C-alpha cells in the first residue's frame, strides 16, 4: 500500500535560486555568489553561479533572489495551538512551572481561553491554519505538531505543510520524535531509561523549567543510582533552566542535549539557563520558541533574544553558532542530520531566503524581520515569500501584506488535511479574531451540553476532531504519551488513552474575558515592543536589545 507522505510530496518542480549561499555545512562554507538547484523535494546541486547547470536544468530559469539562502529553521519546542493567544502580562516572578500553572491569572488568560477554543470544534481548522502560517512567516520549516483527538480518544496530528517532528510517515529517513511535558518521577527513572533506549529519533522532555530546587529536582530524579542516569543520546531536555554546572556535565557525559528557550524563561522567571556552563560542558544546544503567551512569536525573535543574552554575557555564542542552533544542531538532535539542517546535495530542499547580501550573513539572519524573508521553501515547494518570486517559481496562492510588502502564501498539498481544505489564512484569522473577542459568549456555549441525537453521534461523533491540548498543569495524566497505536486504515498513530481536556468545560465563562488574537508577525505589530516593556521579569538589556534588532 502506498503511504501518503504528509509533508513530502516528492514532486516539486525544478527551481534554481541564485544568491549568497550559507550552507551551514561542516566547513561553514559560504558561497558569495552561488546557486541552489532543487527538484523533486531535494537539493540537486549547490555551486558557484558561474558553474555549468547540472543535468536537466538547462532550460530552468534562474531566480536571482538578491538575497542570502540559509537552511530552513527547525523549532523543537513549541505548543502550537496556544500561538493564537497574546503575550501574557506575567503577574509576578515565578521560580518553577508548578507555580504559574496554578495562578488565577494564568487560568483566566491562558488555560480557560484555550479550553474554550478547544471545546468549539468549529474553530479547529482556523486554529491549525493560523498557527501553522505564523510559524511559516517566521521561517520555520520543521516544528512540533498539533495534536487532535476525537470523542473516542483516538489521536492524530494535523497534517500541514510544515514538517512535523512528531509525525513524518517516513520512519526510514525521518523517524518521528517523542515529546513529554510532565516530569519523570524518581521512581519511574528506570522505566523511563528503558523507554529512551527504544527511541529512534529524539525524546523531547520538558526538564527542570524554573530556577529553584524544585525545578532542579526533576533533573535529579533521572539519577537511577551512582553514575547511572536515565539519560541517553536520545534525551533532549527542554529548558534545563534549573541545572547547575555539574548537572550539565552529567547531561553531556551521557550524551544528552537541550533546547534553550531564553525568552520564555525570562518572561516567567526573570532569568534563563546557565547556558555558558551548558556550552562549556559540551551539551548540544538548540533554540526553541515555546509559545506565544510566554515566549517568542517565532524563531526570528528567539534568535534575537539568544544573541542579546549572549552578548550581554561576554559573547557566549558567535552569530554562526546561534544560527546553527535553529538549523544543523536540531537536525543532529533529531538524528535527521543526513536529511535536513544544512544546504548540501541530496538533502531535502528546506530553505530560507533573506533579502540582502551585505555584511556578515549570520548577523544578517539574526537581524532579519518577517518582511525580510523573501522565500520559505519546504521540500522544494515555496510556501511563503515575496509575491513576485513566488509567482515566478509557480507557487501562486493567497496574497498578504507583511511589513507593507506583497507576500504570497501557498499551502496547497496533495495530501492536505481535509480540515483546512479551502480555508484561507485571512478567513481563519478573521474567525479567530471574532472568537477571541467573544470568548465569554463562546464559553457559555461550550458549557451548555449540545443535544446530540444517536444518529448525529454515529454520523459525526467519532470523526469530530478537537484540539488535544498539552496540559501544562500536572494532573498526572501524560497527554502526549506517544504510544504507537494501530487504527483502522492502517496508519500508525501515536496515540494515548486519556481523559480529554475538552471534557472539562465547567466555569469557563466565569474565567474568560475578551482577548485580542496574537498578531501574525512582529513587524506588523506596532504595540509589541511596548507590551514587552511592561513585562516585569524581562531584563532591560533584552528589552532594549530587541527594540534595536527589530528596528
Ligand atoms: Zn514548553
């Protein structure tokens, strides 16, 4: 039986992109005037612009981008559905994640609004469309997925155009990663180690988020005894903010890695991981956004925060090392380094083109705004970019303005999720804007049980997909357990028997208030930097640095 590949229709047209090529390969090679040839999803050649075209490209028009070409971004830490919500005005300085999850303000601004949206299946398609487009306009070509669940507890992932680390349908070259939000209890460390040893890709575990001893204990719980730890090269700790220098030594000695999300850490806790110690210990490090309510809107912002933090602390990372943290490093953590993460022949054509070729190319990317992204290509298909370039390449879709310029979004896909078929980003955004503005009314509707006839139930029940939210508040239920389950139709889903969050819809209307949708970009959100200024925990150096880098 032919397997449908969710993001990899290997039939992309021949494309020749000319520009400065930042390969991010092992030699950090940059071709000042180069060309990248792509076809059928792959990079066919990377060479000087003056070199003869490879076989088959004789008649292919060269697209002179006037820009710099990088590998596409990989974001290993995101809670995608939440990215419709605006930045939370964090009410106090927390010291571990168990605290804010129980704060009344968190309930009214984040968990109750999200539960209300999740309890309204009519909004599901709009949420998927909006948050995926938002990742794309920030350059993400590979990220974490959007989990859906139906009434029977069957789970699946939204099938979008952004490569999803949790569902690839291509276990041979892109084995799926696993994710987990709750802590591992000390008594379960041995079981967890057994689970880690079975991992083919990477196990993304939220680890020691916070700054205090409670947060650090989550790491210490991985110690089975003596020098034996539930850490393998598959373990990637998200945050690792409470780890001390000796902990990073242990993590590195056992082959573990981390995803650093400095902006989220600073918003909630006022400081971030001892990243200099992590680097000194040799821990492989990637960068992740976390989520819009207390994190970066996209990786362009997270790169800026990481750069500002690094510079303010004596220059921990070079600009190139930071770019590696969103390209080749995460590809390595996933075990996907032979397929993505750099611009090399034979790899998937996941590319970013940023306008301009002046100065240091790595600094240029760190300074880039969403409006500077002339093209975001996934598997040889242009997904968003400058409207003229997209048209020239044959990817004509929905037009939108980014930073005043005409851009084009192309989301057509041979194996497109039926959920979002024919739904434009513009319609999705309008619908969500209205829904968030009317949250109290929506919550009241969600609280009222809908009368469902047995016939309607039979017709729609099992196929009514809803958001399965990552439950940040620890209830002891692992919501992203990733247990492989065979479902009718032959596809292996990563599913879990669970108590769905959407069953808890009581008292939502008392908690929620009207909210504004989180804007698609920073460049078109004049209030964003002002809103950051009112965040009590974010250091002034970060606020000022962001103002500079986004200007
Ligand atoms: Zn997270």
